[in-house]
């Protein structure tokens, strides 16, 4: 039995479509396609001389991917949207949706003073993923708290004025020196309390 390359591509495409429709990983999609009796003829033609009387594994089917797409899979996080479209079935399920919008929303929520855990809960992700994005966690209240801290206002009063938990303010200010504001323009080292 001779391998038929067009049949291999048909089977590969069928596996990719199944992975996208079922929202599952490629290996599970291959197993589902191979278990379907309707695809038996296609599978035997695609396998050719490699046919050993049992369903093909995902590794065998992956070998049929053209070299350009294989390179896209290797370079996965750093590829363009067009390249991402070409290898969508091989991307892990959690990465298939665009992360850009989620990262933007996470940045906004962190700026409101929420913790990584709360942000992850709101976005429906794990805290590990959100904290792994290395987002800027600086919030507007933090700059205000620093200004008040440099003017020798206590952490308790800062928390009351900003409406934030006292222990969060204390954690943020821990280790930061008091005294003149190093970020203030020359001649304006102190900000009034009012």
C-alpha cells in the first residue's frame, strides 16, 4: 500500500477541524477521528505502508505538517495573528482566545487596586496565569499614598483618605523612606494635607 499525500493532508485537516470544533487538544481530536469508523478508509490510505492494524497516533499525524507551520508551532508565543490562524488547532486550548483583551482588562482591574487573585477570579483564569503576565501593578492610589507618606502622614490616615484597607497600604509603604518627595519638582517637596 503506497502512502497518499493528499489523503494525509485531508486527514490532518479533519483532525484540525475536530480540535477546533470540540475545543480540545490536537491529540484528543486525532483519537476521536481515528475511532470513527467512517474515517477508517481515509486512515488506512493515509498511513500507507505504516499501517499496523491499529489507529494512528497524534505523533504520526503531526509528522505530516509542512515545515513552515512546524516552525510557527515552535515559535508559538512570538508569532503574528495570521500565523496563529494557520496553527490554531496546535495551540493549547487556553491560549486560543486572544490574550490581549484579557491582559488589558487585567491591567485595568489591577489599577483599581484589586489583587491578582481577585483579577483572576473575575477573568475566569488561574492566579498563576495572571501573575505570570508580569503586568504593571501600580495603581493611582499608590502614587497618592506615596505623596502622603513623604509628608509624614500615617498609614492609618492614608488608608482612611483613600478608602483602602489599612493593611494593604501598610504593605505597600513598608520599607519606603519618609521625607521629601523625590519625585516632586524642585522647590515643591511637600504636598499639603488637604
